């Protein structure tokens, strides 16, 4: 599957994230935007996504997403996207401590995905290394400049935000 085609599915994945968080924690937030940006990767790791408190943007790194789309089955791509969006959504709810956010992400994943071998569970427990154990990629995108990175926004991402205007 190509990234352009997958971007159309990202709002649906986010709706599941929001519903799962509401179901398991009772917490909810509307008004978020999703942007994709080339943030690169190194052998030491990469940033999957970011949320800038108290803002409304979630920015997902395109570099690993494109790699996963090229090399993994759809279930892993879907689970990776769910995992990143879940983690960043929890940050957007005010959980800024990284370890606490990871623990909540794992707890919610365990409540939602009952099978321990589900890719979303594997990602929550062990991280992306489970699918890329020998990650040797070094890539820093040319569009990273001191003044910032180029962000491509996904239209219609947080659908609830637009319902007030209908």
C-alpha cells in the first residue's frame, strides 16, 4: 500500500484510538490535527511522533511509516499507526512524562487487544524493534532546516472537531 492511500485511513484509526481511550480511561479530547513530516531515522532509533503541549498538533514521522508500508503486512502498518497515535493522544491529554505515557499506552493496549501476539500489543510491549531488529538505516531528510521541518497535514483527521460547523 502506498502512503497516499494509507493517509485516507488514518482518521479512522484515530477515531478508534479516541474511542478506546474514552472506553478505558473516561478521558477525551477533540480538536487535534495530524501532520506528517520527514524526521529521519538513525541506527540508534527514531521519533515516531510528537505532540507539543499545550498545542493541538500531533506530528508523525513519515520516514519509518514509509519503511513499514514498504516492508510489513497491513496489520503491522495499522498497528504501528494506532500505537503512535495512541501514545501521542495520551500526551495531548496532559500526560507529559514519557515513562508514564508508555505505561498508559501499554495498559490501554492490553485492555483493547486481548491477544499477546497482536502487533499493537507487541509494539506497546517491545517497540518497533520487534519488526525491525536489525535497523541500520541512517537518513536525515534534506528538508530539515534550522527554522523547522515541513509538515503535511491530514485533512479531516479529528472529525469530531468539524461536527460543530455542520
